[in-house]
C-alpha cells in the first residue's frame, strides 16, 4: 500500500506537501560532550582557600563532605596543609528548640558582628528526613541579610542521619573556613538533642536559644544541655511577650544555680532579646566578648581547645574502625547470617557481635 494514496491519479489535482522537518527533541547543544571541570591539585585548593577564594572554599568543603574515598584522600591532604592557617577564629555554637528562631537570630547576630569588621562563616547542620534522606537546606532563605553580605559564608549541610559523621565534617569545615580568613564561625545545630554534645566539642562558646510563653519553660531543655550552655538567651522578647520573657529568664537563672560551676570558672548568664526586631543583640555580643577575655586570661581557652583536639582524635579512631569493620568484604558476606541467627533466637546479640569481631580481627591479621 502506498504511503500517500491521495497522490494517486484518481485524486489528481490534490497535492499534499511533505511538511516541515520536525526539530530534534533533545537540543543539539546537549549532544556535545559536557565540558569537564579542570581537576584541581591539593596545592590549588590550599592556595585558593588561603587567598580567601569563596568558590575554592566551597569546593573544598564539598570534598570534605563527600563519601568518595578519592575525595576524602584529597580532602585530608588539603586539611593538613590548611591547619597552620587555622585556629584564629572565635567559634560559637548556637542551639535551641525547633522554632526558637535560630536562623533569624543568626542573621541578626551575624550582621552585628560584621559591623565591627572581619569575616563570618555560618555552618548550619540541616535536619534530614529519616525516610527519604532528603534535606531542605533552607537556612539561607532565613538569613536574608547575611546571604547578601560580601564578608559572610553560609554553608548548610544535611545531617543525613549520621550525626557523628556530620559533626566531624563540620569540624573539618571550620578549619577550612579559618584558613580562608573567617575570624568568626557560627555552628548552628539541628535542635535539642545529641547534636549539642558534638557541637559543644568544637566551639569556644555555647549559646542556647529559648522561647518564653510555651508552657513549662524548663520542660523542653535537658539538664545536660543546660550544663553545657555558657549563656541562655530568651528570644522574641518584644511586644506583649516581654513580661513572659523576663519571667522565663528568672526561671532559667534559678535553675542554673542548681548546677555545678562550669570548669571554665564562668557563671552562665541569661539574657532576653528579639532577633526579629534586633533588640538586645548588642548586649549578647558584649557578653560573648567578655567571656572570651575571661577564658583567655585564666588559661581555659587553650585548655579547652586542646581537650577538643584530643576528643576528635579518639572520635576519628572510632569512626575509622567502624567503617573498616562494615566495609570488610568477608564481614559483609557473613553479617546477614549472624543477623538471621539473632532474629531466630539461635544466638544472643552479644555472642553474635563477639564472633563477628573475632572473625574481623582474624581477617585483618592475615
């Protein structure tokens, strides 16, 4: 059968044009091989970071966060070479219950400290979904003023369900930021919980943000976190909420008196402020400056930094050993067998763990 029967003699006088050739669905420009980024050497990264190149700093932080072994190897070399340029910043940990206004407060705090000069890096750990492992990474949208400031660097990182891993990467990111000339570093945490312990081990001053008018003011705060705090600040102390904020501050002051004195010798303070209206922000940072002078004078600042370095050495050992165990090819083969045995009740969890560890140590001896 002909393709176009209408062109037969019986349809003489009727003409059908072939039409216009249809364009390709895919743009021809996309068919060209994608331009590859030039592979950077360790020295390229270090030189760019030390010069304050924000793009190079961002790429280095991405390397640190990568789980690719090759990227990790390069990242560790970059960190080692950046180490001599680090350690000169003031590291502030900022925590609080979800909705306490951490990001808005950081925006106000950041603009205040930048008015005095210097550079500010904000490392925000963004909570990830336990189901999808996705993260909004929306902190920049809530830090409008800081996001547009030329001397600020904001880097949200997904927690991705692995708090220890993120905490280690955040500490390494601090080193890179300090090498790039950022003399103030804010570390914002996921919320009240285990993340505070990890963040406390990498900052010089730990600031806890609370809200007033939410019922029992002390209910949402665990004792351990209050003991870590060098200061508690009550946010949203404005309008009709001022009296509630002052009452909450009194309750927190009374609670802090029940705790043992901090090792630093500093007496934690409780202040009120409004991050949205930028009220009381100066008083908070005057207090932070006073704390830094206090701990540097009594020698606690250097002692604390040394303790933190030791802590992270042991944390790195723990993480490396754990990773080595689970990535061992033989362990991967027998792990599910022992798991099934535990589920069927043929062996206890502790015996299964001991046998797996014995097998692992025998394997690495070979």
